[in-house]
C-alpha cells in the first residue's frame, strides 16, 4: 500500500479516489510518520466486513487437550 501525506491527499482528493475506484489501488494516509487512515476499494471493505461478521459468529477454536503437540516426550 502506498503511503501519502494527508496534505497531499487534500490537494488531489479526486485523483486518489479515482485511482482507488478504477485501478483498485489502496493508500495509507499519514501525518508525519503516523498512519491516520486507509483509502481502499469498496470491494475490499465489503470483504473485510463479511469476514468480521463470520468471525463474530464462529465460536473461538479451542485446542484439543489430547493433541500430540501438547504432550511432553
């Protein structure tokens, strides 16, 4: 993901939005060295949202207490 300064993004917001929408690029907006936000294609956001919902529905996987990897030699 390419990093761009927030000030640069403000100057060319339309250009960056077009690059995200039409070229599928993603950007991290920075202020100094600090990451402030991400600009990603909506398709990626939709997939992340779906994944988040799936993870909320699935019970946390519990390790098998009889697993060979947990037994001492």
